[in-house]
C-alpha cells in the first residue's frame, strides 16, 4: 500500500503522506498516525486551523493511501 512520494508536488502533502505510511509500517495505530500527521501539517502551516489540518490530512490519506489515486489533489495553496 505504498505511494511514490516523489510524484506528490506539495512538500507538505508529500511529508504528510510519507509520515503516515512510515508510521503505519512500523505498527503505529491509525488514529495515532493521523494525529501525528495533523501536527506535521500544522508545522508546515502554522496558520491553519486544527479543523483545516484534519480535513486536508484525511483527504490526502484517503486519496493517496486508501484509493491509491495518482491524480493531483486540491489541497493547500503552497507549492
């Protein structure tokens, strides 16, 4: 269930997806990995609200990990 992180354009999105996958690979529970990735997103974007971070992280995990889509995501406005 691995995604090629190099094809994800946004650094924050790539960091979140990579961190989630690596945490899950070493046995971290889903919710714990999700919370860690939400924190990671907010480090990249301290201006983001907790709800915004949760929404984006959940969308990215669903898009890249669950559905394994190769299409780009709307995501945030950073490059």
